[in-house]
C-alpha cells in the first residue's frame, strides 16, 4: 500500500521544511493534527513509513521513530517541478456542496489551480473567511488522499467581468480558456487539438502556459456570459451528449486533458 501523505505548512516555526536544510536522518516533530491522524487514527507504529509535503513540490519519505512524541526520521526527499502545461478549474459557485465536490475531484485528478467564480446564475454566494476555508480544506484533503506533492493554488473569487479579463489575457500570453456549454457546436476533439498545439509551444520555448476549464452553476452559463467569453477569445465547446452536474463536468474535462497531456500512464 502507498504510504500515507500529510501536508505540513512550510512556514511553521516548529516544523521548518526547506529542501536546502533537510538531510537524511533529520528528525521531524509531527504537528498535532498529523500526529493524531497518523498515530492515533491510522495506528502507525515505530518503523512504519509515511510521506510529508509542504504542498509546494517537496516530498519527504519518513519513518516513525517515536509514537509518544510524534517524531519521524527523514529517510530521503525529492522536489517535484510543476508541470509546464498547467490545468486550471474555473468553478462557478454551486449549491449543496457541488462546487466543493468538483474541487475535491479536480485535485485528485491533478488540477494545478482553482478559481472560484460568482456566475450570474450562481445561487450560492462567496463568503470570505468561510467559503474559502472550506475550499482550501477540500484542496488539502484531496491532495493528501491522492498523494500529491503540490496543493493546487486557490485564487480569489472572481466575477463574470473578471473572467472576461482572464480570457483576454489568455489570448495575449498564449493560454487557452475552454468554456463548457451544452449548446456549443465545437466538439471536445477540437479542444484537444488546441491543447496539443499549446503544449508543443511550451516544450519549444520553455514558457509555462495554462489551460483554463470554465464550468457554470446548476442553472448553466447565461447566453450573455457565453457571448462575452467568446468575444474575449475563449473556446466554447460541448463535452458530450449527456448533461452533467456542476460537480461533474469540470473533473471529466480535466481527466480528458490530463490523459491528453500524458499525466495518466
């Protein structure tokens, strides 16, 4: 079984994580929450192994050496680079937790950035200090579940007007914005062709670029919003014949993109 992974904040004074300072044999005192879960809930004992990460690419293989005090010894460590072609989910706020479900699944799939969107038809509202905390918890939990070394970035909640600005910037910087819409005529095959060309440009010049996947709320994206995004340079496409939930469409599209980019073996 793959060893469990725990994300530890790299700015903690009591648990400094720095690849330059780490070395095999160094002992780390696990934070209380990690100790409770790893030793209390999972019953890890002396000699059992686990992984630790700062959520920014650092992956540490460690071994429990003291269950009483929650200490683990560093066995080895690596630093994983971010993908040069990055995947971002622009997820409209949705009711009954459909938006956080999408964030959870997208993280397990491998999304690199998540952008909350207060769409025109979003019933749910963004509450600073509450909604962002809930989304961030979903990101960290799914990162640990999928054993990732990178926690996806969480941006500020944006309006439809700000999303139009993202579409325009994408045209300038060579990024791609894909808007999922049930009434579009462009098929997914056309999107994958655009993504393949974008990835080749990344490989040729070494410049990171982002593919944004835009998903609307339960009521869908309004015609006005679709028109504005299209005018700003976004690709509007239909994902398939079936109409998916707000929690499903983004992860499905990201899965197809991850496969096209070679992230799935």
